[in-house]
C-alpha cells in the first residue's frame, strides 16, 4: 500500500488525485496549493483528503511514500529536491525541470537516496503509443525513416515559456519512448508575434546519427486544432491522428523498395509499394490510470519504470538545445 | 493573334498545348520532343500541329512569337537563352532555372531583346490563391503572422533534384505572390533515406525582416497525401486544404488581441476571439486557362504579367539558399 | 427557489442532478432508485442529497415543487400521474409516455392541477438546434423542402422497445421544434435481426400536408456512428453533423430556382445556384443547463416552457403511428 | 475481333466509344446521334469512326456485331428490338427499359435470335464492388443484415423520370449483384418540390423473404454530395464511401453475438464485438474497361456475362414497383 500526497492542484493535479484515489493500492492522504479555492474544490470532492497551503506539511509527513508535483516548471527542481531529500518517491509533471543540470542533479540525488523519480509523460501510456511501440519493436515498420509531429491550435499563451516548452514535451517524450535513441543535434526556428520574446510558432528538426530525422511543429496561433503524427519506415508507415475519436492509428502497407541497379545513369532504382491500410483496435484505458499502475508496480513489486528520470532528462536536454537554437536562427546545437 | 511553339511534351507540355490550342488568340504551330512516341501522341490529338525532334526548328521559325519550355530544369537556361536571343517571348516551366545567376542573365537578356519571360507558377492562377490574395490585399487578415505549407505524399522520386526543388516551387511561388515581400534568410533541414545525396524529406523556414515567418514541409515518403496550408493574420486565419474537392478554403474569424496592460506581472494580456467560419465559393476556372489568358493579355494588349522573370528569380533564389542551408544542417543563409 | 427530487438515477438521472444542483435557484433535496449502488454513487458525490428506494417518499414530501422522472418509459405514466396528483411540477424523460392516450391524460391532469409538465427533449436546447431554429424563423432557408436525419451506430439494444422508440425521439422532437407543424401521416419500415420482434434497423417517412417531407433512419447495427441531418429549403440548405467537435452546422447558399417558362416542351425550368458555405459559431452552453434555466424561468418567473406536454404528446403520437406502420410493412398511418 | 457501333453519343456514349476504341479486340466502326455537334466532337477525336444521324444505318450494317445504346430510356426498347432483330448483340444503358414487360420481351427475343443482351450496370465492375462481392462470397460478413445506400447531391433534374429512375439503378444493380436474391416487395416514399409530378427526394425500402432489408435514399436537392453505402452482416460490416479518393471501403470487425440465455426475463442476450478496421487496396481499373473486357470475353470466348438481360430486368422490376408504391404513399408492392 502506498500513501501519496499531491503538491499543486490547479489544472493537472486533480487528474492525478482522481487516478491515485481510484487505485486500490494508493491512499491519497493530503494535497497542497497556494490557492484556497482549489483546495476547497478537492475537499468537496474528496472529504477524506487533508489540504494545506504549505507543501512542506506533505514533504514532512512521515507516512507519505510518494509525492506528485503539479506546480509550474520553474518550481519543479526545488520542490523535487526537498521531496527526494526527505526520502520519498516523486512523480514530476513534464517537463521535469527548467535545465538539464537540474535534472541531472535530481537523478543523482534520487540514486543516493534510493528513491524513484517518475516523470509524467502521460502520452506514453496511451493505447495509441503502446500500439506504435509494439509495431516498432516487432520491426513491422522496417528501417525507421522519420517522425513528423504537428501539435497546433489556438492555444493558451503561457507567460513564462515559449510554445516549444509548453507543447513539445509531449512529442519529444513520445518520440524518445518509441525510438529509445539519443539525438545528435537540434535545429529550431520560430517567431514571436506578441513581442515578449516567447515564440508562439516553432519548428524543431532533430537529427540522429543516421538518416532518421524528427520534426515537431508547435503553434499557439493555429485556427484549426491539429494533432497529427507521421511515422515512416521502410516497410510500413503510420498516420496517427489524435483528434479522431476511435480510428486514431492508420497503418499503411506503403513504401519504397530501393533496388541497386547496374544502370549507368541511375545507380539506384526506386520501386513503389502500396497495399491495405489497417486501423488496429486500441487499448482504451485512460493513460493516467495505466501510468498509476506502473508507479505502483515499480514501488510495490519492483517493476521497471516506464518513464524514469533519464527519460525526463532527455526531454529537457532537447528543449534546452531547441531554446539555444531558436534564439540563434536555427543554429545546429549538439545534444 | 499569337503563334506558339512548345518544347518538351512529356508530362506538362500537353497541358500547355491543350490550353494554348483552346485559346482563340493562339495558334499552336509546332512542338518538339526527343521521344517519338510523345510526338505521335500530340499528332493524333492535334493533327494540325507540326512536330519535330529538333527544338531549334521551333526557335528558328520566324512565324512563332511565343515558346513554352517544358523540359527538365537543367536545360531551361540554354533553351530559354536561345529563344530570347531569337526575339521570342518565353513561358518557362517552374523552377525557372537551376541557379539565380542564370535567372538574372535571362531577365537582362529579355529586357535587352524586348521580349517577355513568363514563368509557369500555375498555382498563382487557381481560384483558391486568387481568393486568398484578395483577402490579404483587402487587409482582411490583419497583420500577417505566418505561412505554413505541407506538401507530402508517396511521390515520384526525382533523379536529379531533391524534394525541395521538386515540390517547394509551388509553395514558394504561392507565398511570394500572396505576400510580395523579399525574405531575409532561410533555414532548411532534411534527410536522404536512399543514400544518393538527394533529400526526400525536407523542412524550410523562411525568415522575413519582421515577425512574419514561413515554413514549408515537402516529403516524397508520406503514406498520406497532404496539401495543407495555414495562413494566419491578427484578424483572420485561413486553412487551405487543396485535397478538398469543393470547400478548399476555410476562413476562420479567429485570433488573439494583444492588450497592453498595467499589470506589473505581465506586460501584455492576450484575449482570444472565435467567430464564424466561412468557405467562400471559388472561381473554378482551370489555372492554366487563366494563365494563358494573362499571357495573351500581356502580349496582345500590354497588360501586366502575373508571373514575370523576377518572380521566377525569387523562387530560384530561395531554392538555392535552401540547398546551401540543408547541406550545412540548417545554417542560416541570407537571401 | 425550487426544491427538487429525482426519481431514477441510472444513466440520465445523474446528469439531471448535476445540472439542477449547479443551478442557484434549485435545491436538490432527494432522489430514489431501486438499486442501492446507484444511490450510493449519488450520496458519495452529493452528501447533502437524501436517497431512498421508495419514490413515494419524494412524491409525498410537501417541500418538493419539482420532480424529474428518469425511469423506464413504461413507468412514466404511473409515476407522472402520482406526481401531478400530488400537485407538483414534473420533468419527464423522453419519450413522455408509452401511448398518446396516456400523454393526453397527463396533460389534462396537469391543467386541472395547475402544474407544469416538462418533457426532456434535451436536443432542443443545444446551440446547433437553436441556431437552425433562428435561421428558419428568419426565413433564411426559404420554403422548407425536407428534414432528413440519420442516427446510427453499434448501439445498445433495448429489451423493451425497438430502435425507433429508443433513438427517434431525438429527431422527432428536433423536427417538431424546428417546424412546429403537425404531420399528416407516417410510413415506417424496418427489420429485426435478432428475432425478438423489436426492429434494430428502421426508416420513417413523415408526410405533411404539403411537399415538406421528413425521413429518419435509426439503426443499432451500424459499424460507424453517424449523426447527420440535412435540412433543405428553397433558399439555403443545412448539413448538421453532430459528430463534428466544433463545426457542427454548415449552411450552404445552394439551391434551385424554379422558373415558369413558355417552352412548350418543359413547363418549368430549373436554375442551380451555389455560393459560399458558412459555419456559424454556436452557443456552447450544455443543453441540460439551458433546459434547467428554462424550467426555473417558467416556474419562478412565468416564462413560456420550451418543451411542454403537447410537445411530448406529438413525439409519442408519431412513435405510435410508426409502430403501427412498421408492423404492417409501411402501411400509411394518419396522425 | 468485334465490330461495334454506338447509338447516342451525348453524355455516356463517348465513354463507351473511348473504352471500346482502346480495346484491342473491338473496332468501333460507326456512331449515330440526332445532334450534329455531338457527331462532330466524335469525328474530331476519332477520325476513323463513321458518323450518321440515322441509327438504322448502324443496325443495317452487316459488318457490325455489337451495338451500344446510349439514348434516353424511353427509346431503349424500340432500338434494342431492332438491334436484336437484326441479329446483333446489344449493350443497353441502364435502366434497361421503361417497363418490365419490355425487358421480358427483349430477353425472349434475344434468346430466339441467339444474341446477347448486356446491360450497362457499370458500378458492378468497380474495384469496390468486386471486393465487397468477394467478401460476401467468402462469407466474411456472416449472415447478411442490411444494405443501406445514400446517393444524394444537388443533381441535374431530369424532365422525364423521377430521382429513383435516375439514380437508384446504380444502387439496385449493385445490391442485386452482391446478394443475387429476388426481393419480395417494395415500399417507396418521396416528395416532389417543383410540382411536376416527378419526385426529387425519394426513399425505397426493399424487403426480402427473411430479415435482410435494403434501403436506398436518392435526392437531387442535397447541399452535400454523399455516396455512402453500409452493408452489414453478423460477422463484419462495411462502409463504402465512394467520395473517398483512395480508401473507399472500410471493413469493420464489428458486430453482435446473439446468445440464447436461460434468463427468464430476456430470452436472448446480446454481446458486442469490436476489432480492427481494414481498408483493402482496390483494383483501380476503370469500370468501363473491365466491362468491355467481359463483353469481349462473352462474345469471343464464351465467358459468362456479368450483367445480362435478367439483371437488367430485375432493376426495372424494382423501379416499376417503386413507382407504384411512391404514388400510393408507401403502399407495399410485391415483386
């Protein structure tokens, strides 16, 4: 049995509470927030949960094993450090920290204190991503060609981070989970239309050591909501439209075959291949429920974490490099 | 009355012939191609058109006023030069030339010889682009924010140029026609999955001197055919889906208002605005027919050309800069 | 201030409770159900609401002014009669009753007891229907031609009623609200693929005294979920796709003009007209919230009810006629 | 080798000529039409084809083996009779004749004269219908439940027939080809909004002797073009959207299992089943080309005709019954 606390119950915290609360192996003991109304909201829905304005009450509670941190990004490091130093496991909202140095420090600290860091890369636990991962792991896509993701809509402008820090953690964490490879470098471009130095439209190209390439388009100023990811390999290609209510993943039996030829004019010859398209049935479990299950499996039964501090660190590294690149008009930044 | 010849009747040439032929002010006198079967095909459909394997027969024909060049890009310069030197007007397939130096030379030569260069940026003549141009010119979009275009499918690999040179001339010429502004610099990235040095997936960011930004995604390796362009301004935003059979253009009365506030925490305040969406009825005239009309209006009645050599040059400059950038992993190249 | 009770808290009752509870002028005092688990569920979310297994406790409570009935259709009449006889206002789930005789009796009883009957035709309160009603009332559609509605999916088979009684009350109530006209007769066809005498696929044609015609297709055995309604008039035509997340209503400036001609061969001449398409922004208020507001406006401030017993009766009459027709293979049944 | 003539070269005739002309085993010798401009059009595209205003020239030509009739429906019978009496094979545009008596007479006459009647049910030769037929024949759909087809748009009003005679022959011929069963009766409803006695909106229900049911919705007054057919069986269900450029057929592994239970309350128990969805790659051959191939296979090599006079007769019978039913407000008409 785990006893949990939640720090920050604004937008995302209540979802964590709802899923922790529903899990038979977790008792949600307390939560904190600076805003009284948010605490009252939790209290009215979960009368048994203790609320406080001081998050140290939660960190100092010896009964608590696991603390979820759902506060603004720039507070993640300080609060997580305190949690880990108190010998407790921590679930940190994405992105894990504001800098990769901070993420590295937390990882070391957690290893020293023998506690677990979980980073809340929720998409990794969706039925769609699980299905794509399964296809990649079974080599059904063949050699991987590219990952191209578009995440745009007329979105809420953030006051502290640009559109990359706000939206791209989703795409980066998905890509990292699917490919499990370290990128080589980043080229990021974008523009700020408000004049506050925070880009609202941004494009990131992520190079790997071979011809695999990734591209992420994030945008707070799009008239239409688009959540569209293309993942192509030499054998099959996937279109994932997350706006689709049920047929999110389309697997195309399409591609090219590269034939080495003796033709003096062209040294290679391309053959096109098109076959059926398949929409697999996806696991409909709420992602956060599956994530909660993984956390309990790790802490109670020694399972392998799906998203640990290293995964969190990789996302922060890529965000950090993108930030440097975008400020220098696409200068290539090594990871 | 104009007398025309067509050099190159492979894929695009027959469309030029069909439209020139149907125009009451053009007589198509002759055409040339290196392949006999192509000439026979023209002959069977247009018994009155003279065919030849030697394009100089057309250039040397004193009756001919206008020659369309529909040959591979790397031959455009030589053939166009001969046409212009023979004192004839020329319509050149896009992209105009392989280098901006060549385009510049043709422009000077045409001015010296007092003939017209038309570049075949066909999309500029579609009902969709005309409608968007009209909205921009009436300032219905407000301050322009960005142009984002995706042109991808499992496309025919070219053996001589990469995917940018193959597909992006469409998007660049549309963007140039709509905005009529000179870009400042280019950042291009991409990957070659075949190993012949020609990128099959590419991304271009085009910077202007202010916060206007353009991005073009071209791809020969996409399972789905996407022709989607977003054009956003401070007042309205447009989604143009060229795959839609009839409702190609959606105009969203959506956007943000930036309010300067006295709030010490945030110096600007964003207000979101959403209203109706409108799909205007578009002019359904075939683009090439409208283009043909413009050519006759210029040559017979002194009208202003819609797409002249300077427009062709701008496209080539951007392609050229993209080529340099993509080979140096997104290095910013000034225009 | 109103004091309310809710009888039946299975699928729909909790939504009524949530909306009544959130309304500042309604106190939800109690609810009843035969199943203990459902009552416990309400109790845990609304600790202040009294629960009981005996609905008579609610009817006999002198403090209660308004009772919502969310029980199976065949119990609506008996329970509603008891509520009305107790001098209380009643909100009845659709369809109002199992027979039109029952609906008529309830209407008379309510008039005698000076209480209001509301029938829960929720769709009437959606932004989509309100917008269409507004267009019709302003005569923007011109002469009305037809109403064609498709409501199909792999739906939950009911054990007591066929697919018409289950799904068509939505479409009939929408149609009745929009047109406010009494149909002349019904032709219904369908098939039962299970063998229990309850049609799972059904088609209804509804005739009016002029050329206006309505058709409703309901189906529990469709692989795809379709919620598509066409409403056409001589001036404009509407496509309402309720599956669309935001652009539910498309208004087409399309139609025909009928020109009386002197041509001896054809006495009429048809001219086609196509213009822009417009998607108006819709009021996004939850329908049940708007419905709750109307109920309080009626009971506390004497407003006109949007959906009274007569509206409920009309739906039941059409269902009843459809039932007769479908059992006699499309025999026309007068209303 | 076959020598063919074509009577009627208005809308459809030129397509027949193009396909006959391209077939290596057919010589198109002559064609006729009452309008000179249509003949000139053929002449300019096919200088070798003889044209005439008198169709008897074609019928009386002893060299001709096969005559295609692409004239208005009410002339099909007289012309076909003359063709058959002249001992020639005939391809008749759909619908075959204006009455089933006429169709019967032509069938008998053809048998007597030992010639073949082909009816131009073109859809039967599409990749989509061939794939669905294949699935049904392999029993992949299980027991057939229903066929539901919608064929609507702002269509050309015909002056001589209603919307059923204009559009439904497509759906009826497809249904007949797929199921190969004789319907039991028809119920048809509809409305005429112009006042000339010809329905522009119509609905047909087709009953079979078991629970299989078909429904066809045809409409000349729809703002949107819809070509959507649902075909459901106990094992799988198909959605065929003919507007889709490439993924026309979706096969859903969805359905219900009916379990006989001992439960006293409900004698049957329904279990829902949902799995993957599959879009098979379809044969992209032009339907008319495949049809032409079948005709030559029949006439030159004794193959079985895909669409003979009996298929044409069945379509006419159903149209005839629909006509009777629609004029009597859905009165059930036996086939």
